[in-house]
C-alpha cells in the first residue's frame, strides 16, 4: 500500500492538523470534518503510518481521524 495516490476524508469531529514533517512536528494548518484531501503517498514513520498530501504536508492515517476513498 505504500506509495498509493488517492483521496482521504476527515471524519473526526474536531478535524485534523497538517504538519511539515512525518513525525508530526511544525503544525501548518487545520482541516475541518468532511474536508477531502488529496494524497501523494503513504509514508511509514516508525510504527505509525502517515499520509503525505500533494502540497507536501503530513496528516495521520489513524482510522478514527480519516477514511480513505
């Protein structure tokens, strides 16, 4: 599944934050619930998985926060 392109939708009622780095440091922006984001690739970071967006930012791949389309 690593490297797949596609879309994700934010399902968490509080939304998700986007970060500059895969370790989720340096918060850049916040996406509200129901926002649709374009994914460039799936990145493994230690034991966690992150989505890299087409703008280069990273968001969590936790199923409680986002759903893959």
